[in-house]
C-alpha cells in the first residue's frame, strides 16, 4: 500500500533487503509511465545502506571520578579500600540479543594479577534496555543525564600501587562484529 508523505510524494515498504556487515546494499528505484509514448522526466534515485558498526561500551571506575588514578581516601570512600565499583555504559546502538563480556584483571597480594570474565545479555525493546547475567538474573540498569544506560559491577579488586583493568566487549547478536572499551585505575 502507498502512504502519502507530502504533496505528490508517496512511499511504500519493500521487505526482504539483505544487509551484511562490511557490505553496502544498493537500492535503485525507477518509475515507468503506463501510458505509451508519454514522456515523464523522473529522476531515478539510488541509495546505499549498510549496518552501523557496534559502538564500544564505556568503562568507568566510580570512585576514581573519570580518572585513571584514585587516592587511598577515594578508594575507601565506600568503606572498602580494596574493592571498587565500575559502571559499564551500554552503547546507544546496542540491540536486543547483543551480549557484553567484561574481563576484569585484578591485582593480588601475592603473585600475578588474576582475570575473571562476566557475561551479560542485552534485552532491548520499546520500553528500554534490560540486562541479564549469564544465569538469566536481572541486573539493575541506570540511565544517566545524557540518556546512556549503564550497569554496575561491584567488588572489583584494587591494591595500592597496582593497576586494575576492565575491558568490556559488546558482541552483536549474530557474532559478526564487536567493539571493546577498556579502562584501568591505580590506587596511589
């Protein structure tokens, strides 16, 4: 069915276009006059479309106040000098079915730093964004003043004079593309 958009301008939907990561899909439209011999001067528009690349999540260490270092006083502001909380901001172009893998590298009192990985699933619809952990449990999502959704990971280990690092990777629902945001903090 045709939808009237403006004076002498109509639109209609044509389903079934195949969009693939890294490839443009070209769409060309033409109009043929049904009256033989009648000349119609109509431009033949051609447009290209491609999938938007996933954007990287942002990693913020809450007690560091957007810095890469925090004092022992800041580290202890939550009454736990050896743990901090990190916020993972979900990209606005995340879609339902994407997943976020968070790799946390924490310093140890003895020996090398240890890694742990947490996996979260993105559920997005008209009502907003919901995050679940790998077991299907809901994870609280906060929205900041700029409209970004984020979730918190608490009990991230820190030590004075050592670096704690977090990499958050969003992977599209088709496992085709991904983007990683990384941040680190040191307690001084």
